[in-house]
C-alpha cells in the first residue's frame, strides 16, 4: 500500500517531486508509525464491515480501527465480537483474491479480549496489525501489554499496541506528573510493540463538561492544550526516547462525502485566489479541521484520529511534504554540514541552522517517505482534489 496509491500514476507524477513509498504491514515500525495518517475509526457492529474496509482502502485510507469500546453500547459487545470474527474471515477471502486491506487494529475494552479474539480469528489474524488500548495508564495498561505479548507468542505474528491517553488522572494537575511518568515506564518497557500513542481529547473535555465548537481547535481549549504539551514534552522527544503521538479526533462533519468537490470546482482558487477556497471550506465547517491539522504538526504530532471519511483526504493532503520543506531538510542533512553552521535556504526566505534544525529535518524526511514530496508548484488544493472520488 501507499499514500495516494488510489489515484492514477500519471496524476501522481504531476503532483509529486518524490512519490510516497510503498509499505506493508510488515514494514519497519518507524515507517508504519509515520505512515498511519488519518486513522479511520468504525464501530465493530457494522453488518457490512468487510465491504466498508475495502471501500475506504480504495479511497486512500491506510489505517483503520474497528472499535469494541466507546462507539458501541455495552450490551452490543458479544455480538460485535462475533461480527468481527465473521468480517475478518470474509476480508481474508477477499484479500486472497487480490483485494488490498489497510492496516487494521481492534480497539478493545479489557485485556482478556486480546487473547480471546486472536484465538477466535484463526488464520484471518494475518490481517490484524494490533490493538488500540483505551484509557491507558501504567496500572491499567500493563495487563493489556502483557496480553498482547501472549497473543504474539500464541500466533507467532507481530502485533502492535496503540495506547490511548485519555484518563482523567492524566488531565488533572495533581496527578498528571505521576501518571505521565507511569505511562512512560510502561511504554518504554514494551517499546518494540508500541507503534504510536493516541490522544483522547474528547474524554479530556468530558472531565470538565467542555466541547470545543467547530470554529475552534483543541489548542484553543487551554486545559487540553496543556495536556498535549506535557505529553509531547515527555513522550514525543526527538532524541530517540520518544514515540509517535497522533493528533486528536475532529468531531464535526457533513453527511455529504463529496462536499469538497462542488466548492473547489466553483472556487477561483486554482486561478490564484486562496481566500475563496478558505471561505468555501469555512462554509462547510472544515476551516477548524484544517487549522487543527496544521497545529498538530507544529506541536509535534503526526497522523490523526478520524471518525468520518471526509476527514481523511485533508489530513493526508496536509501531511505531504512541500518542496520547500524538502529542500531545507536535504540541505540541513548534507554530510558536509555535520559540523554545524548556518546557511541561507535555497528559497532565500529563511536561515537554516544545522544543529538545532537537524531533528526537524530528519522527521521531515521520514514524513516525506510516507506521504511524498509535492512538486514546487503543487499545493494543498491540488492534492486534495486529486484524491477525491469521481
């Protein structure tokens, strides 16, 4: 699979200076963590789940979470588990016939579900990349990670964990430091199995009876922004000790999956007036999403939890590395620059300081491997419209 692999090769050639690289479920963890992109959640109760998964894969989704936790009623769990087993078996048959599945994760409620589901999936467990672990703290999370290790031993298959950081203990000031330290100990012990850390911002807001409106981002809610900052501070460091931390969910959407295309076709943006596109997206409650994606990356987050298919393309389009970013990163990482120094960018609009900007440059080139590098004259709109279904 690859990002933007669902669009025609000749279109990719026009869009990309360097195209996104291919990857598989067996790729190195560092590549998979960078390539998660917009991780689309779906309730495990959906009766046509296998069809839904393949449909979304055909539209550019490369990672999905099939949810047994908050998205379904407590009483629906046994039926949802049975449905998952059936749908995985159907998916396995479709993949054997040539269909391509995205990376698939199951969000569980309890540790024992991990070993139980892996056993019940049988040979179709080969389609499973891992589990999403809810309300993760050291005390609560270690049993999940132990169950994951046991499931790996039973199947001989590599399985990843994606802990969700959403506990009130992480939010509350008096317990945050101790909780963060415990989380750090737990994920460090199981580092090889932790693919990424996910942020449960909806639960953070719930603890204070808050809900951000569609024209505001998670970073406008100060109590939430402070938690994100602390999580990145301890768990997202670029010194080799950190993990990929993904962006929070965006709650707002319109029902029409093709909502972008009419506005973009009518917009004079393609003739050079960006403000008209921005206004079109504001009318569709998407301006907040675009700003939040940009702020995610500025604050050290990569990828995003998504609950609606219309969120996927904006996340991916804004994850593509611009030609200018790529040029700066390559210049900074040239072997002859190892001793440091300062140089003017090739775009002659900034100074690149080699030592302080090295970690940024390395992270940028990892993103370039996953999402590609746009041509010099290609921007967000061209990337977004090229990915829209016909």
